[in-house]
């Protein structure tokens, strides 16, 4: 795998993991019973985006490292996935 391929896989994985982590551990205005005019009740009070971005980057790096190890040591190959053995 070259660096461009690794970056592409990292980029796609990062967004997938980010959208999985994004709704976790949020508190909405509706949960707290706060009624603000002009704001929908499902708007998060404090979404902790910086923390979620850091966690997403770390989790994505771990997943990418596992994938690189699997393909580097030929534990799983593309031919094996396609059944071309």
C-alpha cells in the first residue's frame, strides 16, 4: 500500500467513525427541559466536538493499523477474499 492509498482509507474510515461517535453522550435541550424560542429541542447543549474529533482520530488510527497488519502479514489477502486461491 502506498501513502496515498493509506490516506484515502484513513479519510473514509475517519468520517465513518466520526458519524458513529457523533451522537454518543449528548444532552439535548429537550432532555434538560430547557425551552428556548427559535431552537429545536433536539439541539445538543454541549456536543464536545473537539473531544469527539480526537477520539475519532485515535480509533481510526487503531483500525487502520489493524488493517495494515492484516494485509502486510498476509493474514487476509484480496485473492482470499475473492476466492481466487
